[in-house]
């Protein structure tokens, strides 16, 4: 059904009335760059080591080909491009057609619509990830999405895209239903229901419930993920993740903490002993957490200093990061 809907939308976009896609005015809305660099320190087994590292260097373009046809590009300047995956360094390369006030259709390289605020956050904003999110093969892929806005701030999307646990060069796909909305003003949601194939054409179901709560200066994110193959013994609470992140803002300062618990029962394997979950293998339990502080000396997000500590039960390394993030506009349309 999802494939048919997206195909019909593409045909309509290409063959419909000329005024739908005719270019009233092509323009670039903005060009900007952002970067993050870190002085990393760690202690493991009684040994102390340090190094400088560049984390991200991104180039962004946003604009319109017509009044109802927009585009977005985000290119990572510090990621390798190879012959097998020439778009490996490209996060966004999409066109969005605003067909009506309520319907829009997006085609091109875009986020794979998995719910939850950790995976939804721009990578430059995340200091450490859960095991499941960090071991997905890809967050962004070429695909097609249909979105219906049934009320202000309430969007329901259906997406057909490559699988996040495959290389993207295989015929392994994900079928995603995604709700970006709110229940009450102080409670926002990023919920998804996903059917995900792996390279062996086995299917798993993800139910991901991302929740953001606003309590004045305190913002709390709570993500819950349940992952299951229909062939494993238990569907719920056998392979799951829970994450909580809190940010308390005081003037130019943010006080931050995040921790998570992930587990996958050892019984969740197929007849060959291969884990159904390719990102968090059967038998693994991952506990992680940390805290930090952010300072915005200019009073906005153009410059951010951070100091973060984090640790997990897997490699048992104490990580200490001190760094800065900066953003600068190259062009902004008046």
C-alpha cells in the first residue's frame, strides 16, 4: 500500500497540471556551515590517554525551486566518499513537494523515519549514543515519504526507504509509519512503527516512542524502543531500549545528563544461531550514561563550549570531552 501511494504521488507530480511544479521563483534561502572539535581524554585500566579530534564539519544549503518545491542539502566535509557509496558523506539531498496545505511528498536522501529523540537529533548535537543507534548502518538513505498534516504541529508520514541495518546497496528495505506531533502543549512526540528487513531478508518490527516534555527551564526526553521478530519467543520486553535525557537551562548555561539501558535476550536467534537484531546482538546488555555542561558565550547557538563525561558497561572507559561547536552563515536570503 505504501509503495502504491508513493508511486501515485510521483506520477501526479510529473504529469499533473503545469502550475503545480512550475517555477515561480528559484532561490537559495540559506547557506551555512557548522563544525565541532574536541579534546578527548580517557582512563581505562588505570591508563590515561588524550588526543584532539575533529568531530563534524558540515555544509548546508536550503532553498526553493518554486513556491511549493523546496530542497535541502547537508554534506559532511570530513567523511570519506568511496566508489561503492558515492553519497556516503551526504546526509540530506532531497526535494519536497508541498502538494496542498496538508499533503507533502519528499524524494531523495533523507532521514530514515525511526522514532525517538536520540536518533532524530542532528549528530553534531549528540555527544554519545546508545548501542543500538550507534551500530545502525545508516540513519540517512534515498527514499520517498508522504506526509499528511492533519492539524497544526501534527504530522503523519509513511515512508519507503532502504533498511537502516543494511548497506543500502542491497534489496533490503524499511516500511515506516511516523507521527511527529503532540498530545498536550508540553508533551511532544516522535513515535514510529517500522518493519525493517536485514541483508538476509528477515523482518523485524520496531515500535519506537519518543517523548519530549517541557517543564519551564527543564526539558526531558524519554525514548522507548521495542524490537521484535515474529519468530522470537516473546514480542514485548525481550529486545528493548530505554533512554532518558534532561537539559536544565540557566541563562547562557545548560546542565545536561543522559543515561540508557538496552538489552536483547539470548534466545532471540534464528535456527542458525544468528541474532534477529543486527544492531544489538542477542545476549547483549548495554548500560550507559553521563553528564555535562554547555556554555553559549554569545547568547545563541553560533558558539557553544562543552565539557562532558560518559561511560558504559561494555568497554568500561571513562571518557572526558572538552570542546566547542561553532556555526556561521555564508548567505541568508532577505
